[in-house]
């Protein structure tokens, strides 16, 4: 599933997109495959996550929203943690890049955690 992120104040200009996987998963576990926001530091990421979590847990009725993030991406990790995601584990040296191997954290938020935080 693909979502476009727009800034309605700026005349519906596109500022990013979201790709979700697992929407047909019988275990109701949705993967955030990618979120891309053009302008950084303007609050688009926080607002997009608020709307995304609301849709995933309330409208879609999922139990779990999860993602993976490069261990060195502290800006993204901070955003995810501020949105209630927790690190479940680390996939050590699972990506080969020009600089060698990189590790990924697996992070998730459960519906019960979302429900506690949204009241």
C-alpha cells in the first residue's frame, strides 16, 4: 500500500510518501517498508506517523506496526522512539554497502501500546 504525504497549507504540495507491506497478513502485522519526507525538521514526519498509526491501528485494525532502520541512523531512530516504537533486536551486519557491512534494528509498536499512548 502506498500513501502520498501532502502539505495542504502549501496547496497540496507533495512532501513525501509511505509504503506499507503486510496489509494482507493474517497475523495483522504491518511493515513500514519506507517513509520518505523531503523537507526535514518541519514536523512532517511526526504528523505522518500520527496519521499512519491511527490508520494502522484504528481503521485497519492491525496488532503490530514494525520497521527496520540502519543502526547508525540516529535521527530516524529518535523519531521512531518518540512515536512509541521500541527496538526488538538487531540484525547484525545484514546489509553489504560500499563501506562494508551494516546492521539493522527491528523496531515495532503494538496496538496496546498505541492505545495506552493515545488516551
